[in-house]
């Protein structure tokens, strides 16, 4: 049984906001993952099925591994067409903010959203949303923003606008944001919702293959190199992988090529905490994964200005790779002392 969890007054307010407008913009965070793009596209298609003029604008390029989700979908990429994206945002009537809790997470798009006086609705599952939104649907206890979207459609009596394509997109987001139900899924309702989505006739083996088990050749080579040459395991239980700009250039790195690399060390017996650091043009990107009761969201929030879920989180460090590694070593020492 799927329980209703959304505040009825908030849901009625949202339904009225949608009913009263025609032009709607949907945004997600930079470097969109499966949940960000799945929830954005899924909700967009549902709104189009209602007859709304809905548009998805993503901050930057979609990872190659998720391009199959577009399927000729006319997404606007801000970094490729700032003028068009800006015109759409300035001429819309409602802005939906999916899978992020802070407007700064849309990167170079953020000034446009901050300047806009239009209503902004947050639909998300990350902790501590900022007070920048007019209406907030925030459920950190849920598996994914895709699950939040499904619940809104279900509790809002909008399931008639869900079709096979919408269900497929929401399913991919739930699957990728839980590591195919490896984390953030320790409650029965997440399985029931995925079963409901499967009732639309989605091709689950195809979706899994494309989203979870297909990578470009250079990505496979980069993963192999990183595990062989750039991984350190501390005390047989803590793993660190670092890739600097030279490593990335050697393997012709493209957005998404290191996806799920941080998970790989957890397959080693005894390793319960894995950290991956990648040197991006503007920062060191930090990703953490863990098993059991060891929480990495608080570590990412405290030391790298990020957050996420108990066993899957990320952040950023503005400095050198060497400095980021030194901070990591201090965290390890503190964890050892505290335990």
C-alpha cells in the first residue's frame, strides 16, 4: 500500500498554479544525473499530456550514458544556447526546480532564476532546502526526486497523464539514484511504486542496460586505469581514488565518464567507505559512497559544502588536488579517533 504523504493544501496550491498557466519551465541541477533528468523529463511529458507548454532547461551537457533518455526530446542546454534559454525563462509563467535544494546548483543559470519574480516550486529529496522557493515539496526520506514526482502525480489525481514514456523516465531515475535498489530503498513503498511504473509496459532490461551497464570505451579504460593506478586503500577499509586533469585528458574525458567509479571499491571485502576526487576546470569534485550505518552525507556537507544521502553524497573543493587529499586524510584520522 502506498500511503499519501504530501500536504493536501500544498498539493492543491500546486495544482492551481499549474492549472492557471500554460508556459512552464522545468530546471534541474548542473551535471544532471539519472534522477535529475528522469524527473525533469517525466514531469515535463506529463504536463504536456495535460496540454501545457512545458520546456526542460538543463544547465550543462548530459552525460553520454544518459543520452538515450532524450529519445528526440527537445531539451534546451543552457551552456549551448544561453540566449534561447534566457528568453524561455523570461517568458514563462511558472518555474519548477527539480532535484536540487539551492538555486546556486543550477550554476550559470542561477542569476536568471534569482532575478525572476515568477513563482518557483521546489520538488526534491535533498536535505535543507534554502528559502528561495514559493512552494516546497521536499522529502529527504524518499529514494529520489522521481519518486516525489510520481507521488505528486498520484496524490494529485494526475495519473491519467502518465504513459509508458513518463513511467520509463521516472523508473530510470529511481533505479539510478538507488544504485538499482542498493541504497536509499529500505522501505517497502519504493518497490511498490516501481512495480506500478512497470505496469505501464516499460522495458526494464533495456532501461537497466542503457542506464547502468553501458559505457563508452574510453570510460571503461579510464575506470580500469583509475582502479589500477590511482586507488589507495587505507586499513583495508577506506578507499580513495583521485584523477587529475592530466589523467582525464589522457583518456579524452567527457561528462559522465567517471559515473559509478566511486562505487567500485565497495565491492572489495572489508571496504565500507569509498571517496573519489576528480579535478574539474573550476574545482575538485568529491564523491563519496558507503555501506551500513556509516554516513557520508554529513562528511560531504561539513568538509566539501555538499550533501546527499546517508550512503551516497557529493561536494566540491576549491583548491588543489593535494589540498583536497590532505583534508581527506584529516577526515580519516578524525573518523578513526571518533570510532
